[in-house]
């Protein structure tokens, strides 16, 4: 490592066993032991009691949260009755759906004699995909009959709009 890189290097000074009690000092300043470096270390040592109080306050807060969480775990779930009712309702719905699916499965397993199962399936798909096709053809026949006007009733224009 070149000498100029060593001059820019920093040294981390920490007190073992004390959390958040670290400080970084330039290597050059630490070796020269000038007044600025000594003051920086003195200030860090002077702030240790405040740091200890801060760490203790955070520790007490964490212990309080743990105690609250343990109390909350010991209490019964406040929505337990609603949860049980919802589970029963869900089971009832699943059972109804299973029962509704059984007759379809039996009909699909036993196609009636003389009918083509593929044709029936195509018809079911057509009815499901195009449910209004039959109604549309009936409505179209009715619409063409009502659209034709007798020749004896010519169109009349309103005098206000005819201008």
C-alpha cells in the first residue's frame, strides 16, 4: 500500500462490550497525537455516561414491548367466535358446492342412448356462449315487421324544427 493511501486511512477506536461506543480517527491524526485528536477522544469518553443512559432506556423500552407482546399472546383471540362461524359457513358452502357438482358428474358419465355426446357438449357450449342468439332471431323478426310504415302516414315535420 503506498504511503499516501496510509495517510488517508482511518482507524476505528471502540470500547469492547459497549454498544455504539466507536469513533473513527484519521491515522495521520492518531500518529501525530495533536490537540484535536486528543479532544475528540476526550469528548467521546465524556459522552459515555449519556450513551449508557440511552442504551439503558432503549433496553427498558424493548423489555416493555416484549412484556406487552407476551400479554397479548396470553389473551384469547377477540374474534374467535366470528372466525369459527366463518369456518362453519365456509365448510357448509363447500359441501353444497360438492353436492351440486355430483349430479353433473353422473350425467356426464352416462350419456343417454342414441344421442351423440359431442353434439350435446357443443350445444351446451353454444347455449352458454351465445345465450341471446335465439332471442335475437325472434326479436329481429319482430323488429322488421314494426319498422315498415304504412304509406298513408307520411312523415310530418315540426314547424319549429323545419327552418
